[in-house]
């Protein structure tokens, strides 16, 4: 895997001393082995890190993925974090992050002073500050580090990772982040990684509207949707979504790389972060929620490319 990183900040800064985290035996915990987390923990283990991993539900596929790669699966958060120098979390929404990190059985109850907690969840910038403050009161550091790239990026170790928090902690953890991502960017103080991620989700959700409507137009004109993927991916309309999800839309393949319920949550965070209405976000939210309610609510577990189902409903 080719590793590329972008540290941000001024170009005349000295290279940080990251030697302490380049040691293969660095003790790391990974909490949350879902669609993304299982692969991320696997890449850490395969990258030489000593990983103890935990998930609320041990039957999830990500648990086996992490275990097969060399991570040690443990039964409790306490077992995972007690000796860890870096603690990674990748869960769902704000309450999940608060429970896993701040709860009565959470990270801060058992982790040692000086540990660095990196949260890869998307929870919005407003939620970060009280979490970071509570962690600091236990003499630990916190980095908000939401990711983009879906299950494909998580599996291949090519995620984009947007990081907010203490710059020194970022520099210290950079080698670890590079085992999971291709483009790692320091975005600023606490909450900055989340702020950039919300902008990313606006782009992703509106891009999906364009992708679905282009596919419908192609079908209406008797054009093979696969041709749209092959031709338009090479021009000005090219995008990650078209290249990676276009064929899935064409084939009604709705297996999740990033679930609709997570995108709906992210768009809620977007709307909470700004005082004005964003018409494009409102439309995307409406379309995703139509699919979310299909199949007695099970539509929420399909990938975001399933937005096309909102257009396929008879009343649309």
C-alpha cells in the first residue's frame, strides 16, 4: 500500500518526532467493529500494531475481519483500553460515542493518563467540545477524526481522514493513521475534523442525487446506464460516487458500503450546524428518508446508492 499524507499547516515546520508510534508493538485499542471499523482495525493489526478490539455485538462480520487479521477480540472496554496508548473508536451517533468514551463502563474509567483517544465517528463539531473537555479532565488527549471513503476505502487502507484537536497529538498519531488512510489532513483545533466531514457529507449526498437522476435519464433515452459510468467517469462529471457506486445503482445492488441511516444522521448534523436552510440538503434528506422507510424500515440499512429506490416508487 502506498502511503501519502498531508499534514496541513505551514510548510516550514520541522518534521515531528513520531518515533514512539512507529514501534510495531505499540499498544492500541479499537472499539467499534462495524462496516468500517472491522477493516480499520484489521489494517492496524496487519501494520504491526498490538491491537485489542471490542464490539458490542460479537457476531458482526467486522469482528471476524479484525480477528483474522491479528487483532485480539476482548469482551469488555476495560480489557481493551487498560494498557492502550492509543484508543480508537468508530461507532454511530453522539450518544454512542458518549457511552463508549464517557459512560460508566467507558474509556475514561479505565484508560491510563496520557492515552490518546481518536474518534472516527461522525458526530458534528458541536458534540466534540464537551467530549474533549471531559477527556482532558482525565489527563488524556482527544482527536476527532471522521473518515470518508466507505467500506472500500476502509478495506484498502485508502480512507481520507479529517483530524481536529491538539497538533502534537496529531503528529504523534500520524504513523498509526497512515495504516488506515491515504490522505490524512490536520484541519485545526477540536471540532475542525467534524466540520470538514459535514461539508463532505453535503457533497456526497447531493452527488448521489445527480447520479440517480442521470441514470434515470439514461434509461428514459434507451441508453445503457453502464455506458454512463464508463463515459462520464472520464470527464468533468467524474466522481468517486460515479466510479464506485454508479454500477451498483444501474444493477440495483444496494449492499451497504455506507448505510442510509448513517447518512440521514449526518444530514441531521449538517442542518443543526447551520442556521439557514440548504435546499439541496433538504432534498437529499427527503429522498433518503423515503428509502429509509421502505421494507418496514429495513431500507435504512441499505447503501446510500439505494436513493434510486425513492425515484422508482410508483408515486414518483
